[in-house]
C-alpha cells in the first residue's frame, strides 16, 4: 500500500511547503484546510508537478464535526505521515480580548492536535511505523500570551509522546520555528516591520530543516542559527528577564 501523508493547513506557508516536500518524496497527500478553492488549486498543482494523488478535505479544525471527519481519515491504515500544522494567532490581550476567539484558537492549536495525533498513533502502533510532526513554535519557550501557552502544550505533548513510543518505528517531532514568512502574521494583525529582518525564516528552507531533523530522530527541532542561539540564552537568563524582554517585543 502506498504511503499517504495528511497535512493540516496545507494550502499556504509551512503546510504548503510540507505538501510540496512530501509529494516529491512520493507520498500521496490528504490536504486539509478551510478554503475549498485553494485546496483544489493546490491539489491540481501538486499532482501536475509530481504525479502523486491528492485528496482534499475541507474542514475547520475548530469545529468538532469537521474535526471528526479528519480524525476518521487519519485513522485509516494507509496514513504513514501526519503533519499537524494548522494554526492561527491572536493580536489581543487575554483579559480584555474576545473569549470565543481565544477558545477557537485553543481548539485548533490543542484539541485538534490531540485528537488527530491520537487517531494517527493508534493505527501506526498496529503496523509499527509512522511519522508525526507537530508544528509548534519557539514561542513555546517564552511567555507570549495564550498562543505561547498552547504551543508550550504542543512541544511538551510531542516530547511525552516520543517517550511513550520509544522502541517503536514511530517518530514524533515538535517543529519549533521562529518568525517565518507566511500569511500567519498578516491574518493575526501583527506588524511584520517591527520584527528585525535577520529573524525571518523562509518557509521552504525551514520545513526542509525540520523534516531532516525528524528523519534523524530529533524530538524537538529548532531551525535557524538565530533561534538556536536564542534558546541557548533562555536557558541561562533568569525567567523574569525573558518575560520582560518578550513583553517589550510584543508591545512593539
């Protein structure tokens, strides 16, 4: 049976980069996103370029009925790769922000990741093979609002699952990029000009680095020298200093 990769948030940015990469490796794809027109365009383009089969699933992972449909597909035995990539951010303060928007973000970043990963891990255990990548963030190592809190959960979840599956042929990686050129920041209403140029990563390059780390068995992948340096400093700088610096950056 040919290997199939399920990719959430597959039409743009990091998800699209993963789709292109995995298609070139010969995986058939299941592309998951909310925008039906973009999904079909992406599927046609990838099939034309690589010849692999692309199935599309139109779904909002913050909606439980949509999520259930994706879970059913992930649980099928042909799925050897799961890329949990779908995400969003909010440019608002928690105490005064919209509670329902916070809930929706939590549902996409945490609940969907938990349920899809559970569906994948179950069938992968049966055949003793598979790859699970959870796209987290360097924000998971700092205090950057509820987005950071959700990503901290994702990183620790990946580490915990990797430990649970040690000794099997199922690999789990938390991919923790820094600022990456995608539509994410525009959608979140974040001013990209306030972020120094050297901190930006190319999505395709970043995904290649993360997938290489995954194949090498790294449980936490942090692409980019600048973010490796940042995380090394975080380990030695007092936590209150890290929080103060992050708060200053967020206010910009």
